[in-house]
C-alpha cells in the first residue's frame, strides 16, 4: 500500500510516520515539500505519488492568528481537504482527515455527537468545518476524525507550556470553565493505522467510511489538566521537575473572562465517541493514561 502523509513534523504527523510504516510505503511531506495553500502544487504531488490512501493531519492551527489570516487558514483547512478528495476520487483512493471540536460553539450541556449541528465560534473552526464539507462532497471514501486537545511528545502543546511556565514564573492562573479530553497524538496515530489496516485487509462488508468523533476517554478542564501535569512532574525523579517553581496546589483557577483571547473558545469541547467505539470496536484509554508516557518523555 502506498500512502501520502501530510504534516509529517506535527504532533500527529510525527506519530503517524511510526505507526503507518508497517502497512506499506509512506511518502511523508511537510510544508517545505508542498504548500497546501497552493492547489496546483497539491494536485501535482498527489498525481506524482499516486497514493492508495491520503492521510491529512496537516492544518493551520494558530487559533487566534487565524482571525487575522483568514484566507490562509481557509486555504489550508477549508480548501485543501476538498482537493485531496477530488484527487483521491480520480485515483480510487481514500482520505483520512482530522478535524476538531472547534466546529461546535460549546453551548451544549452534553458531549457532542456527530449529528449535532456545527456552529463554529471563529475562523479556525469555520475553516475546519469547510474542510469537512469539501471532503465529503468530493468523495464518499473518506474517514473524518474529529478530535480535541491534542497533545504529543513532539511539537508544542499545553503540557509543555505548563511545565515551561511553572519553571519561569512564580504564579500561574489557568481557566477552569472549558471542558474537554486531552488526546494523545500517539492514540490518534495508532487508531488510524488500525483503520487503514482494516481497510487494507478488506472483507465481505463495505468499509464504514464517514465522520467519527475520536478522543481519549473522560474529560477535564484546562485547570485540572495543568494540575495533573505538575503533580505528575512533582512525583517523578526527573531533573526537569526540580526546576519547577510552582506546584500543582499553587495553580489558580480563573474564568475564561479573565483570560481574553482574540478568538473565542468553546466552553464544552467534549465529544461523544460511542459511534466510533461501536463501529470499530477499538478501546479508547483515559486521557490520563495517554498523557503519562508523554510526560515521561518530556520530563
């Protein structure tokens, strides 16, 4: 099997390179190899590689900056997935694409299901929703995985930011009114590999292409997430923990109103994964289980 992987140096892309290698030939690219905002370059890349599967974790993820770079965010997140779908349809290939909890406004009291009506609050969410729609229109042979609060051993993320700030500052305040599930990049990569493996094996039943919610089990707030990171660091024997000025018990909880950002964030980022679990029968570990090996690597 020949696979085209975008965003190879991102949190998910890095893990996907490892997870996909046993399945066949992985042609991994980054923005230096192909600018996803350039439709002609993207089409040329796909036509040159002729992949059986396109895996697209690449995205414009600067949520606040997207409010100022609307065209770029829309080109990468909104238009590129549709181009991938069009080229995949021409080749008889399929596309695995990753989306986000930010397609919802967070006003629902319960975890969101796939059929809930999207209502993104800002440009980032709008662009990711546009990408979902463009891909769905281009080809039926797609797997769209909406996820939340991605964290990995490689790349920038909230856990690394908390550890850095706890080493540099004397006080740390974290919002306590946004809820979600920190989801490890390794989990996303491993699940993706299993899905492609099932697709590769084939059987008498058609493969269940479509849109799924995929994130770790359980949920938390950014405040409790930060305290978990610091508490784990304090209990470790790692040298990085010795430089921390702030302990878990020292972190202050604040409302989002006291931490203004250019782009609004959904207060409820929880995603219901029942459809995914029932369809594929794959276990989803808790967010704490997924985070521990990442912290071991970081520390």
